């Protein structure tokens, strides 16, 4: 976003990012429930979005305090996102440490 001066292009990218985010929340929660059947994992998905919004707000307020330009803020946000992606990749648990799926409920017969 820091290198895209035309306003309409910035609007288009922000719109597509919003659509992608909504799709991730809708389809991601469905996939999580299908594969893990564990509600705490689903809660982590939604709390991660909330934490990201809160941290993004604090980042912008700190940038305003230090009088950073919007271009500098976007570049910094991109760098922070890259660092968090690397940290997430390094901290990802191996398959042997992953949470096992919860068993499906047994169906009762009405006899």
C-alpha cells in the first residue's frame, strides 16, 4: 500500500482484503470444525482477529505520536507482518503435538 499512489487502486486492494478476510473467517471456521471438532481452536481463530485489530490500532497511534507518514506506517506494518509470519512458522507445533480431534457424539436410537 505504501507504493500505490492512485487512490482507486488502494480502495480496490482494501476491498479485496476485506473480502478475503471475511472468507477466511467463514470458510476457515468451517474447516477448523470439520478437522478438529474442538471449539477452543475455533475461539483462537476469532480471538486472533481481535488481537490483530487491537495491536493494529496501537501501532497506528504510536505512529501518529512519532509523526510517521502513511507510507512509513504501511511499510512498517508490512515488515511487522513479515516478522510475525516468520515467528508463527517457527512456533508452529509439529503434528505429534497438535490437539487431537474430539470424538463425535454417538447417536441415540429412539427405541
